[in-house]
C-alpha cells in the first residue's frame, strides 16, 4: 500500500526542478510517486488485497476480467493509464460503450451488452474505486470517486419465464428418451445387443440435471457447485427408496446456505447417474491424482476437462439448450415450442409450481428459492402466459 507522503529527502538527491515542474503540469501532486498514479498498479493491489482469496475463484476471474477491460478502454482512449485522469465522463463513456458494443458476435463483430451485465461491470468498477479512495494518498483523486456520479442503466421490467404445464410434460418426455438421441446410428452399430452412445455423451447425467433444475429450482452456479457428500443419501439404492432425500448446505447468493429436498423424478434420475455413469468419470479423476468431489462430472473422455472433473456453468447452458433443441425438433405444435431453453427457465417453472402447491406461502418460497427479495419472489411466481391469458379470457 503506498504511503500518503514521500520523504522530502527526495528533493535533495538529484531530483531536478524541471522534473518537479513537469509533474505539476501533468497534474500529479509533488508528494506522489508517478507509480501512485497508475490504474493498472492500483487495480492489481486491489485484486491482491481485497479480492483474491476472499471471493471465489470464479467471481475473482470475473472481476479481474471486467477491470482489465476498463483498463484497456482507458489506455486506448486516453493514450495513458493515469488513475487521476479517470473522470465521471470516462466512466459514462465506458458504460455507454458496453451497452452499445460490449459483446462480440460469432463473427467477432461488436454487439450490445445486456443492461444487467453492464451494471455488473459498473458495480465491480465502483468497488475498485471505493477501495482506492479509502487507501489512496491524499490528492490523487482530487474530485473523489468518479463512479459515484454515474448512474447504472435502467433495467427492463423482468419477464416471467415459467413453462406451461404442457411444455413441462413434453420436456420430461424428451428427457426420459434422451439415451436414444445419443446412440450411435452408423451401419456397424445396427443390431448391437447393447446400443452404444457417443464417447462424450452422458445422457443419464443430463437427465439428472434437467430433473434437478425443474424439481428444485437450483441456480446454475448452485448446481455445478454441488459435491457428492451434500447428497443424503448418496447410495443409489437408498436414494431410490428415500422420500426425504435432500441436498444439504447448498450455497446460494450472498453466502446463504439452504437445504433442498428432492422429488421422485430427481431421486430416480440421480440414482441412475450415480450407479451407471459417474463411477467411470470419477475413477478417471482419481487416476489423475485429483479427487472427484463434485456431484456432477464432465466426461472423462474430454481432453480439456477440469482436473477435478467439475462441470462449468457454461456447460449447464449447453446441456439445457440442447435439450430445448431436441424438444422443439420433436414438437410440431408451434405454440408448444420453447425457443431457447435456459437453466433459469426451470427455476421460474419450479417457483410457480411451488407457489401453487404451498398456497403462496412466502416463508416456504424464501426457504426453497434462497431469495428474500420481494421483486424476485413476485417475478418467480408469475404464471406462464397461457395461464395468465386464461385469467381474463371471460372477463
């Protein structure tokens, strides 16, 4: 952490009058070292002292990525990386740039960034400058924290994404037949006594993922963060019979923790996966010298998988999205097509079903969803469009 003043001895050891004058022209207080006015230096100090080892590895990587983007933006736009040059105007320009062209499409062309994602960048930048303001030498940020005068983007009204009952039924129908979609169909595989699936395919795991999402309302990050020892019972045979099987210590937002109970479909799907697919993928991690603690593992045949085999949040998006595509390919009725199926759609669907089953019991919703915010509880419990339309059909 830099000192707020420098020894006056530096003025007596060869520091020329011209250099001191140039500092004044550049706007750096005489008592500060030029390194004190470096945005990359302060960013690295903040990450080392306030983020790394404090936040999870995934969140730390996200914060680092967002702050690096801002640093590159400042350097590219101003031609230097001086911290004292960061003004509310620059923060506003950064916000507007992200909103207009913060993403990249598949052909590498710029694309707009969602307002919520832009605001997430601003929140990480605000945390950085709050920390710098508290620890910086006096006079470095002459006008205070530049992020405080820049409002976040207004968020669009949240839309419910719960699936209709008919859609849930057809999704489960596809998931129950998922193994047939992964079977090898070549001539040499025809007539085999035991159908073979593609090397990377894990249909039983994918079925368990869908039933866990729709049957528990787990967030994507909560799902990939689950360990096998959180499942009670973890033995496949006992799991099939237990009516009160549960996941304990599920870590949610804001360092919350809750217990999640498993319904019949989730129990059966997990038991099948634990008995047939997981052992092989877990053994591969053990051979590599890393214990496979995660409940859900990626295929051992994937060369780039993590050493511990844990799935990434992006993998959940891919798996759920593929289920949605298989569903729509099997569905001739356009009104029952899903479009893009997202993991959070399952959370909305679970929340609406739980609200109906519990008589809109707020305490139960808070416990099972891990969310006490009224805004989100109302969103999660909004009915699907077809049910909402039926409410007013005869009014």
